[in-house]
């Protein structure tokens, strides 16, 4: 167990205390974030943590608050022990490494479900760690592209890290007749990082008959990072018959990392007759973008999405300032409602 004084954040006095728990894949940067914040040290060498507690003081609204920061082990081996840390947490930080798509995927696959299971109403902040490496990797990639003959067509290790097409038809004969998503990347490293098309039909016979999104990038470094099309039809007569998203990237720096198409038809007359997703990708090295982080934050209904570089101490203070504010507000709201403050229980 370690104690951090938190330079410039005041003396420890008895008063309100907050418990903040940090989770995320092994090696994604949790310990570094806590150590930089609480002790001012960045650990250059990686030593997997088991459980650690850091204590520091912050001032909020003229009052001193004691922050108890609980580091956890990201490795699966500790899945059965980790839940002990959630007990009475006031806020959870879910972290991932912005240069590691697996750690990003695990936010929704593993961490969010685990946190919600043990901490039903506790506020969550999603944190993208190691942003300095994102810049480094982009730089390396550009240098590589200058040095080497351009890769012209389909290569191994395509950078699509997520493709999802789903059609949940709970009734027959809905009028979606065509959905297509295609990404044809004929050069390397184009920066499309997110395309989403969704159609949520809650009534029959909605009148959209054709949706198409296309990105044709003919210059270097085109800045499209997010395309989303959604049709939320809550009235009668929604005949979506055609949705198409296509990205035709003919220049450098294409990097599609996420494509999702979904159709959720909950009423009569669902009849998807055609769904197609295709992607030809020419590069590897998927990096998670800020926008992807924000989309995931919204998907899991987290309070905030923040990014940081513990190594360069970027945004580190802000994370804990926001965490303190959000945790205190949640506590006060619960008190006001004469309820027990939101906290986690071990089931
Ligand atoms: N470049 C860079 N490296 C980082 C950053 N944060 C952490 N690292 C490095 O990433 C490695 C893992 O960091 P940790 O903070 O130990 O990761 P963790 O999530 O606590 O890992 P577990 O204890 O296994 O759960 C270490 O070698 C750190 O030096 C960062 O912001 N930038």
C-alpha cells in the first residue's frame, strides 16, 4: 500500500472521502496514471500490479477531499479477486490504451459489463491512455510511407478492428430491403476511422427508401474520421428499402478501424432482403481515435471521455478534477434523495 501526497493538493484533514477505482486491460497504463497523479513519478518499466492504494488530497469548492485511489490488476488471472476492490466505490475509471485495439474492444466486452455488474449506479469515466504513442505511431507511419514504395493493394493484417452487421427482426415483413457498407481502400493509411449506419424501426412502413453515405478521399490525409447515418423511425409508413455506406479511398493514409451496420426492427413487416459489408484494407496499425472513444463513452453511458498521456503528464490532473466533481455530485444527489450514496456492492 502506498501513500501519495499529491503535490500542491493540500494537507490531509478529516472530511469527505471518495473511493475511485481504476480498471482496464493489463498494461494499458492504469498504474502510471495513478502514480503520476498521486506521486509525480512515471514508471518507465512495466511491473504488473496486483492491488495498490494511493491516497491524496484535493480541494473542491473550498473543501479538502481525500481521494482514495485503488489500482487493480488487469490480467484475467485476477478476475475473481478484482471485484473486492469495487466495494463502496464512488466512481470507476475504465481505461484502455489508444494504440491497442484489443484493450479498446475489451472496454465494452469485459470492463463495462464487469463494472456495471458490481457497481450498478456508480458513475464511470472512460479514459484513453498513452496518447503520446498515438502521435509517435502516426509519425512513424508517415516516415515509413515516404521511405517505402507505396503498398498498393490488399495486405495482411488489415486494420479493420471491428465490423458488425446486425439485423434484429422481431416481426416479419419490415420494409428494409437493402443495406450495404463497403470500404474499398486502394492506398494505404486513409484516416476514416469510424462509419456507422443504423436503422431503428419501431413502427411499420417508414418512408425512407434510400440512404447512402460515401467518402471518396482523393487527397492525402483527408480528415474524415467519423461517418454516421441513422434512421430512427417512430411513426408509421417507414419503407426503408436501401441503405448504403461506402468509403472509396484512393489515396494515402486510409485506416478504417470500425464499421457497424445495424437494423433493429421491432414492428411488423420487417423484410431485409439484402445486407452487404465489404472492406478491402491495405494497412495495419489501427489506432483508436478520440471520436471512437467518445462513441464508446456514449454507448456505455459513461459520464465523460478523457484522454491522457501519463508519460508527459498531459490531462492527468484534469481527469481527477473531473472524477472528484462527478463523484461528489453523485454522492450529494443520492443524499438529497435521502438514499444511500451510490456505491458498489459485492454480490
Ligand atoms: N509512452 C507511454 N507509455 C506509457 C504511458 N502510460 C503507461 N505507459 C507504459 O505502459 C506500460 C504499462 O503501464 P502500467 O501503468 O504499468 O499499466 P497497467 O495498466 O497498470 O498494467 P497492469 O498492472 O498489468 O494492470 C509501462 O511500461 C509504462 O511505462 C503513457 O502515457 N505513455
